[in-house]
C-alpha cells in the first residue's frame, strides 16, 4: 500500500506540473495574444484619438506594449498624419511578431512615398504570411511594379527635357505621367508643350483640360476642352466633359459669391478659424455732418 500511495503521489505531482505547464502556455498565449488580432481603432473625434495616443505612449514608457498595441499605436499615428512615427511603431510591431497587415501597412507608406521597391518587398512578406489575402496584395504589388517602371521612365524623360530634346510624343507621355502622379503644374507644362507642337490632337487637349481641372483652373480647363470638341466634334465624351466643366465652374462661382465651401478652404483635422468681425465705421463727427454752406461760414 505504501508503494501504491507513493506511486499515486508522484503521479499526482507530475500531473499537476503538466497541467501547470499547459495552463502557462495556453493562458499566456491568451493573455499576451501572440496570435490574437489587434483590436480595432475606435474614437469619436480627433481630440479623443490624441488622448488615446498620449495614454498609450505613457503606458509604453512605463511598462511597454504588446505587439498588438504597438501596431495599434502606429495606426493611430497614421490617422493623425504622423507618418514617420507610424512607420517606426508598425516596424517595431512586426519585429516583435510577424503580422501580415503590419507589413501591408509599411508597404503602403513606402508606396505613398514612391519607394516602390521597398513597398514590393513588404507586400511580398505580407502575402507570404497571409496567403488567403494574397489576391489584393498581388494587385498592390502589380501597381508598385508599374510605379517602378513609371519612375524610371520619368527620370529618363526629365533628363532629356533638361537637355531640351523632347519630342511632342515624349512631352505628352511625361505630361500624362505627371498627371497620374498628381504633379499638376508639371503636367500642364508638358501637355501644353505637346499640344503646341502637335495641335491637331483632340485627346491632347482633353488630357490638358483634366490637368487644369485638377489644378482648380476651370477657365483654362474649359478652353482646352472646347479645343478638343472643336477638333473632334463627333466625340460625345468631350462634349459631355465640356458641359460638366461649364456647370461646375458656375457652381463654384456661385459658392464663392455666397461665401460657401469653395470660398473657405478647410484643412482636414484642423478647425476653421471664425472670420473676424468687420469693424463698424466710426460715427462721423458732428462737424463733418453739417451742411457745406454752414461749415464754410466758419472762420
């Protein structure tokens, strides 16, 4: 009996140890959330979000953050425009735990900076970690590869432009690249050069009209679209665009006259300052209000 008791006692101790080890890993995994998705970012307004950022920064300094909260902090930074801080935090998070959405976010930041090679590298890592989401990531990679080609082609054409050797086709190509990368001033310049050199192409004036529209120069946009319609009177698309431009310009003018949206630009995330009250003219002196004949009679 003594041997049996001893055997059962040892077995019980071993069992408790095994249970404790399993509990440690299971509970630890739940507690620290190694495989748990980061919670969604929720806030009511910018001030609320800034408050959350401050609280998380203080907690990070005091006790550190899990990889999930480090990632969430990076996302919060991106929501308030602190992109460098967002990049740093999200990079730190994926260093703590490989997370597909983290690599995807890093890739997006690189892409926005036109750092296409770095974007592709991070998106490929994201696709490797999350094969089920690889379709839309492959689409992002394709866009980045197009951007890489476009960037290289832009460098070639810009170098040639500085030497004054662009053909009208190259001017048009460079203008459309600038339009797609939202460099509207440069787009207008090169598209105008192309149109001057080859003035019988309606599509050039239509593209030039779009560049002017994005700049907010509706008068020149209408003039360019009218030229496109003149060169291709049977093209319904150009006529439709011209009609829309004319209507839009009228709406903008009306809004400005009424002090509406187009007269009061507002920066996202920044409160619009109220207009200063226009001071009332001071009351005229009694001397100034007297009839001229009376005033002239005084010595």
